[in-house]
């Protein structure tokens, strides 16, 4: 009898220790349909017209309002964090501390830890250069960067499509690539000559330059933007259940069909693709 009591006591202690050691997200229920809790997302503060602080010190923009409408139709409250860079946000989504990210590209690696909604926009990448360099470079395709010994800047953690990802696997190409932590760093790289060009999403990159009043100093290089795929809502497999993703897809399709997405694009001066 004493041995039985001791065994039960020890098992109880082990169970308590296991629960204490587990992260809070791991023992909380997944977000399922209907919405049982606040949905947590992330957005940048300085990417107008996509996300920015208005004169009333409120977070707004195309992506912010898109998410507010989408999750509002789902009957969910939405919390948008603004204090983590993109690469950190991916880590938080993988762990389940963030539920959803907008404007994400699908990749095999990301599908390991994330669900993806149906696509809602095409995604393209363009090359940007200092205006003083525009007529001095000879660039027809991405492969020319390595072949001609040009240097190119990218933002750490961003995905620029399968073609560029394959080029990065080549050491001779990768040595010409310099990573930045954000757009302002890229701007300084190209203006100070640390790189001869950088990659950015299109038309996002043009809009960002216009807002920063840099569109007379940095311009898009006259090479056709490269379609790299489509963008999706990306949802954590740790914190979001499959039924919620299915319902989100239904509401997203409704917003595309009834013109709500088009109206938001027109409101913020964005043209798809």
C-alpha cells in the first residue's frame, strides 16, 4: 500500500513538472471556428500605404484594414503587434505566439509549420538602383548579377522567389549578396554605393520610395518585374486549427468576389500584381 501511494505521488509530481515546463501556447487550445479568442497578427509601422501610423496615432493602411475586415467578418477580435521584424515574426508564428501573418509567400519550409490560405494577389520582384547608376548597368536577368560581378542587397528573411533562391545556393552568386535588416538600410546601401542594386517587391517598393521622398534618388531598373508566385495569409499550425483556415478561405473568397479587396486597393492607391 505504501509502495502504491509512493508511485502515485511520484507520477503526480512528474505530471506537474511537465505542465509547468511546457510553454503556455502548447497547452492552450488551438483557434478553431467559431473564433474563441483574439487573433494575434503583426504588421510594420513604416510601410505606407500598407501599414503606418496616421495623424491620430492609429495603425492603418491597406493590409491593416484588409485584416480588420477579414477577421471582422469571421467574428474575431484582432490584435496587431508592431514591434518585431519580419524574420522574428516568422519565428513567433512557428512557435504559435503569433497566429497569422499577411502577404506571405508559400514555400516547402514554411508549410512545415504553417497553413496557407488561398492566394489573393500575385507577387512580383523588381530591381532598384540609384538613379546615377541606372544607365551604367547591363542587366537582363537575375543571373547577370553574378555573371557581371554586381552586388545586390536583400532584406534578411524575405523570400524573392524560386529563381533567386536557387541562385543563392551557388557560392559564386551568393558572395555578391549583402543582407539588410530593413528597407531604410537597403536605401542607404544603394545610395552610398555599398551595393549597386537591391531587390524589392513590386509595386510595394515604388510606393515605399515615394512615401520616403526617395523616388528621385532611387528608381526601378528597366527590367521586367519577375512574377515569383502569389501571396497568402500564413497561419500557425501550433495555434490555429484546420477548420478555422477553411472558414477563413470562404470569407476571403467572398471579399474577392464582392469587390471589397478591389475597393481597398483603390482606396490606398494599390494596383494588383
